[in-house]
C-alpha cells in the first residue's frame, strides 16, 4: 500500500510539472477536452467494444484542440492520436470551405438574352 502511494505521488508530481509551462487558457482547453472524452466514454457501447466518436464529438475536439501547439498535443494523453485530431480539423475546414464556395443557384446557367431572342425568332419563322 505504501509503494502504491509513493508511485501515485511521483506520477502526479511529474504530471503537474508537465503542466507548468502551459498558460491558463491552454490548461482550460485541456480540461475541456478531457471532460468531453469522459462523456464519450460514459456512453453505452454497442456491439463493437471500441469507443466511437460521433461527428459532433470530432468537430468539438478538432476545433478545441487545434488551438494548442503540436508539442503540447503530443505530450497529452487522449483517446486518439494528435494526428487524428488534426486530420479531423482539416476535414472540417475542407467541408466548410466547400460549403461556402458552392454557387447559390443550381442547374444550368441562364441563356444569354441575344441567343434566346434568336431561338425564339427561328421558332416563329419555322413553325414546322
């Protein structure tokens, strides 16, 4: 029992030392991300025993964690690798960019007025 207490003390001390160089904002981001992971872990698992992130979870973690420097991301313990979080963020930005660049109107472009007038004249002149 004493050995376990000593082990927990040493590991928690090193964990606290690892968080010292982080700003308060970064610490808040890490706490929010860890709390969100706890809520994901508390969901009931289906037939598959692996933890599955919903698209909303991916978007939340991607937006939240990309504000942290990459070195900080690599030192933290998450359910997914930091590269996965960055990939989620890239996919999110790609979808957002595709949505904003989409034209407002769908379908074929309007015909130029002069061509439309020519076609209508041809139809009137050649009823057959």
